[in-house]
């Protein structure tokens, strides 16, 4: 509850993926994906499911 707004940058995930996560008013605002490798991922958030085909060193933004 104390962190109603903020962000986390540089979170590392499997497969050489780096995430930056931003939120406002306690809700997810966006996630920026920075892949080190070409790969496909599924992003699942609440009732949304999105497949992203990522290309190495390009930025991808998910906004619910």
C-alpha cells in the first residue's frame, strides 16, 4: 500500500530477458521487455494473454 507509484528497472528473467515494470495508483501501468535473444513469450495479466515475438536488443512495451 505504501508504494502506490513506482518502478523497478533491470529485473532479469530467464532466457536473457530484462524487464522494467512501472505502476501508478497501485495498478500496473506498463512493462518494457528488453530481450538479449530472439524469442517468443506469453504475457499473462489478469484476463489478458498476449504473445510477443521478441527480437534481440529491441524494446517491447506491454500496457494493459
